[in-house]
C-alpha cells in the first residue's frame, strides 16, 4: 500500500502523488453516493514492452453518459480524459498490467441529497493489477437472494457508486457462503448479471446474454465479446435467461474489465457442462487476450499504445 500511495494520480486538475489526493468528510459524494466511475485496463505486451489501454475512448464516453444521467457536467472531453490516462502510465513508468479508476463526483461540501446545482470534479488513479478473479480455474457461483436494482430505482446504465451497495450485499452473501461470485436476478426474476460482471451462457453453440433491459450495465467487455463472437461466426442472442437455464447451459462465463473472461464451473452447486472450460469460452478468451495487447488485426484500434517508437 505504501508504494501505491506514492503513485501519481490526477486530482483537482493536477498530477500529484496519490497520498495527496484527499477529500473532505463533508463531500457530497461521500454522504450520498453521488459519484459515477469507470474501470479500465492497460495491458503489458512483453514482446514490444509496451502498454496498451483497452478501448479508452469507449470507457470515457460511458463515463460522460453516466455523468449526464446524474446531472454532472464534465470539464474534460473524452479525448482529454484519455490523454490523462495515457500520461499517468508514462509518469508512473508502468511496464506492467495496469488498472484505472476514473470518476466524477459531486465535490461540494453540502447537505441535501440532490443533483442539480451541485459542483462536481474529476479524478483518476491507477494500480498494478493482474487478475481480479482467478481465471485459471472455473468459478463456483451462486444466485444471490438480493435482487438487482431496477433502472427506475438507481440507473443501471450509469456506474453510480451508491448503486454498488447492492453489489456488495450480494458479493459478501455468496463469498461468506463459500462461493466465488454472485449472480443477480432482476426484479422480474430473470438473470441479470454478476456483482460486477456481465454474464453469458452457451447453449447448442449459441452465445446468449441478457438484453439491456435486464437491469445490466452496458458493459464494454460484453460488447467486445459479442463483436468477437460475430466475427468468429458464432450466433449471438440477446434475450431473457431463466435461473434454471443456467443449470443446463453448456457453458457459462462472466465478462468485465476486472473479470476479463472468467469461466464458471458450477452454479448453485450444479456442474456446468463437463465441469471444464467450454470450447466457445476458451476460443473467445484466447482471442480477447490477444486483442487487448494489440495483437488482433481486425480490432487493432481498440488497443491504444502508450509509448511510441
């Protein structure tokens, strides 16, 4: 943690050590969860010794959209935010896998749970990060008793910090019961997503994931996997998935910036398929791993190099 605090972050319009990036305990976002955030990765490619930011412009476009939903007015453009992220890699001299946490937060020292006429600020910090979930083995997951928040309760298309109390309840519930990750059902009883991941199943060589109206975050990794699947000639469906359909799926996997492509071995103590990683999951995971390090010729522009030359 001491080394982490020495890293350079961006806060209140300046690059400064993370140890100096502090907020007052009266800050609006701390009181009411009025912050929108993103999660983004940079991948180290050993062959070129370069670091590639994965789809940074898409990530910052999403944070702008989240800000709009929460009545925030970003002072930096998408392009400026992306350049700040690139500069943080350079200033920290990273030649490793990196995680970015950008966020816009209501920064006034004010009481009152409102959004309008409350000033906001932009910050971003980084950390060295490899796997968020252990993707070398299949995950043991369980359907949580907590339902996914509805879009009319807290917007699910925005990554709002206050909404992640919902994720924390589900994650702790299943982990304390001996599982690795949670699956949410939406308010209708259909499969929604994980605590911080989108979910896919495979049935009869068809890749299936819930539609956007299932209270899911519109994931960038999810969209990437859909595009890769289509390019591979795999049929893709966006539709409702019933809980019991998870049990009889041939394959189940999570996607997300943190999770990447993480395969599921069991759901509610039911073994999925053969109990090993499925062929569709394995194929998409391998191509994703190549893509994020700048090695995919079709979607090469999605991996943005930090260092020139």
